[in-house]
C-alpha cells in the first residue's frame, strides 16, 4: 500500500463514524480556506487584469483558463495511487505556492499593458493547474467520508461556512481596492492568499480515506471504461452544456455592469449579496436533495435561471438604480445557484462508480473544463462583437439570449442517473 498523508482503511472498509466526523470537519475547513483563496485572489483576478489594460477577450480567456486548469487532474490521476488521496491534495496546494508568489510580485511591481495582462493570466493559470492536480483527490475524499444519503447535509454545513466567510471578506477586499484600483493594490490580497493556500495543504494531512483498489490497467483503458458507462456519459454531456452556458454569461456580468455605470467597488460587494441568496435557501435545497434526489432541484433552478434572462433588457443606468438592480439579480442568482450546486453534486455522485472513483470524478471535471473552454472563448468573442452588431445595448441582448439556453441544459438533465425514479416537481408540489 502506498504511503499517504492521511489515515487509511482497507479497501473493503469505510472510515469509522468518529473518523468520518473528524475528517468532515477538516474537509469543511479546507473548503473554507479555498473560499478565502477565491475572495483574495481568484474572484478579483478579472479586476486585476482590467487594471493592467486587459481587453474583454482577455477576460473571457481568464474565465476559460479556470476550466483549462482542471486538466491538471490528468497528472493527479497518475500520482494519486502513489501519494494517496490526502497526500496528493497536500502536494497540489504546496506546489502552487511559487506561482502564487510570482502573481503577488507582478501586482507589487504595478506595471500595465498588453504583455503584463498576458503574463498575469499565464501565472494565474499555472497556479490553478497545479492546485487542480491536487484537487483530483477532493471528491474521492468527500465520497469516502460521507454516507450515501447524507451528501446534502454535509454540503449544507460546508457551504454555509463558506458563504458566511464570503459575506465579510469581499466587503473588506472591496473597501481596500476602492472604485478605481491600480495594479499594485492587488499585491496585498494576493500575498494573503498564500497563507490560506498553505492552511489548506496542512489540513489535508488529517483526512481519512479508503485505500484505493489495485490498478491493473493503464490510464487510458480506465478512462475509456468510465466513459462507456451510460450514467457517466449522461452526466458528462449535462455538465459540459451547463458549464458552457455559465462561462459564456456570468464572468461577463462584471464588464456589462461596469460599462453601464456600476463602480468596480460595488461589483466586489456583489459577492456577499450573492452569498446571502445562496445561504437563504441552502437548508431547503439540502433536504430536497437528500429526500428526493437531484431531479426536481435541477429542474427548478435551471428553468428559473433561464427565466431571469430578460432582466438584462431592463438594466437601468446610473446610481442607485443600477446597484439596486444588480443586488436583486445577484441575490436571486445566489439562491438558485445554491440549489443547482446541491443537485449537480448529487447527480455526479450518482453517476460515478466506486470501482473507478478517481477516474469518474476526473471525467466529470474534464467535461466541465471542455464546456468552460468552449463557452468562455465563444462568449468572450460574441460579447466583444455585440456592440458592432447591435449597438450599445448589444452586450445586453447577447447576455439575454445566452442565458436563455439554460433551458437546453435542463433538457439534458432528464437523461441523468435515477431521473425516472426521483421525485418530479409536479409530485413535489403534490399534484400527482
């Protein structure tokens, strides 16, 4: 058996109840450290690139990069059987620190221009790719330490703590950056992100895990076997489509809102507003997923996210109306996104077999990355061309049309594992 950084059990055993509770607490703390990273670095990188003079196309590439980085998990699949799951997560976090330091130094230097923006994007991408190699172990560790029917409860506890942090920290970041931050303003939050990265690495060392099965096949045969499973294929197509639509719309909100008159500092503060919406419905979504499966949750959230699309046609200009409009949209989006992530996670766990645990989760992430790549490139390009095609309101017309395609992802959700057996919205409302 390979040496690992965490506690292991035999292949046939699961972690004990006490060990599982301890590991769940550590997993939640790791997730909180990840949210800290997001608030201090990932979520403000688009603003950092804008301060360097990046074009909307570069911003679209940045959104795409978040998904391309996930391809680092192919290296994680190769190493996880040597390091163990907790060990791989540890080394992924630790290995990303040099690129994080380079990003902080770039911000501290305070240069600007096209090349500075591309360099910042490259360093950010390298950092994320190394972290994603370690993240190969995240969902296997969650699966090892959660009962099959209790994923909703675990995710509720985890995401409540994440969102509580996101209520406070982005406010501080927004206050610090101000309305027109220069590049060197980002050096401090980027430097602080290094500490949360190290904390995540340290916490991973105490997470229990099931021992991995003996590998008798190469990586490609294992991946082909996973793809051949109908539940996995259905989930891969679903998550690919959903991530494509999301990447083609949500990252571009910052450009549309700032172009329409919302100050940059207000945009940063939209994160806590979104977190409030997320928390408002989290307990309800968690109970719904545990009791009824993913079907009804995905139906409700995807249809309502599509129904929100026409709101872009009524985007006001000038304060305070644009701030009020943005706050309302971000709150509603957060409430729906919380439910969608619950349903999506349950659908993924239902699709991934225990025999090919790491490979199944990796395929799910690869499908998401491919969707994000296509959506980010396509969305960034169409958004940039929209004014030439449809005038000043062209970007708003684009966001409306693109967001309506969430209906297509809902249609794909009907093919997910367990769909026919799970509770429909109609039955949930006691109409059948």
